[in-house]
C-alpha cells in the first residue's frame, strides 16, 4: 500500500541522524517536501543533500520554545505551510538513579518531553491551516512498556510523551489534526551505537525477528500515521520492535 503524503510539507525534528533521518528519507521518497531540523545546521543540510528529493535542512533546538517558533516559521515560509510534524528529536544518556543528578534528569526530560511540547505548540497555528494536519511522535518501548537500568529519566520522558499525546489528540481533533506515536524497539542508529557493541549484541538476541530495527522501519510506521489513509486514527500507538516485547519469559524466546 502506498500512503499519500505527496506534496505535503513535513518537518522532522532530529532528522539529521538515526531514526529521524530514516523518517525523512521515507517521506522524501514518498514525494513529501521534507524539512530536516537539528541543532547542527551543517548536519541537517548535509543529510538533506544526501536524501535529495528537495529535502531542506534547518537549525533549531527543541529545548527552546523560541527556537521552535522560529524554526516552524522558517519551515512554513520555505514550503508555503506545514502539514506534518514528526516530533522525533531525543537523547538517551544513561545514568543510574543513585548517581543521577538533577541536571541529568532535567536535560533528558526537557529535550524529550518538553521538546515534544515545544515543537507541537509552535506548529499548531500552521497545522490548523492544513487539510491534512498530522503529528507523529517518536516515543519508545522503554518507559511505556519496559525498563532498563540507567534510563529512569528516559523512560519517564517516553511514557510522558504518550500521556501528552492522548490529551493533545483530543484538543486538536476539532481542527482535523491527528496525533499518534510510534514506539520503536532497538533501532540501529548513531545514538544506539553509543551504547556499545555488547549492548547491541544482547539486544539482537532478545528480538524474535533476530535483528535490530532500521530507521526506515520507523519511517514507514510514521508514514502511515501521517497519511491521508490514516485520517480516522488519532491518539494511538504502534509498536515497531521486531516482537521484542512479546516473550513472557526467556523460555518463550529460546524455545520458539
Ligand atoms: P540519534 O541517532 O542520536 O539522533 C538524534 C537526533 O536528534 C539528531 O539529529 C540530533 O541532532 C537531534 N537532536 C538531539 N537533541 C536535539 C535538540 N535539543 N534539538 C534538536 N535536535 C536535537 O538518536 P536516535 O537513536 O535516532 O533517536 C531518535 C528518537 O528515537 C529519540 O526520540 C529516541 O528516544 C527515539 N528512540 C530511539 C530508539 C533506538 O533504538 N535508537 C528506540 C526507541 C526510541 P543534533 O545533535 O545536531 O541536534
């Protein structure tokens, strides 16, 4: 099935690398006019050039509402409006609870959770003018479903995004804007590589489909939520994890 986003103006936060880059690539190949946002303008522009199909790089920091207001205004000006926001930018620095500082907690919550609020709040006036306003949030299985030592703050931010999404979808329904979230499992990205080879091997072993996900796997899920065909779907989640959250026990994984 092909999903209709041809000609749509799409802003992807954290689009210069990893999952965001996969989302940007999938949308660009589907004919959308993609705007890639990251803090480093050089990286955003380099990724846009690599993806081609008219993709364009802009700078912005999701931790600042002012920055997001300026970035969405620039994006809307460049493309003559905005139809889709992929709120994807996020960080996952590990810190065990006993060692975690308040600053570490704040950095992760402010980037992942408040950053989601910032870009969506800034984009609402533009999305209201679209006849296909869509918001797709990149959450995670970590937090809403699973836990992992070192990521209490991260898990809280990712679960928080889903709580935010459910009320946002209610408030924005009157404008025909839908709000949904993709929940990736372990996806091979630059950010994930930072967790080390051992982590990646142990994660691969836990996935029934026996591989980590690709950024494009998440891009295709986001594409569905952003499409015309998904116009009656709002406030929902889609887990894309190769079955990682399915086994009830180690036996259920090994014996299968
Ligand atoms: P990544 O490879 O580290 O890429 C992160 C992207 O976000 C980069 O483009 C980065 O660019 C941007 N970014 C970071 N902080 C930002 C800020 N304050 N303002 C604007 N852009 C910012 O990470 P990833 O693995 O693709 O993860 C992307 C999203 O997927 C995150 O929300 C993460 O929680 C979620 N996720 C990832 C996995 C996984 O297995 N990889 C699993 C579940 C969920 P700059 O540094 O230039 O700003």
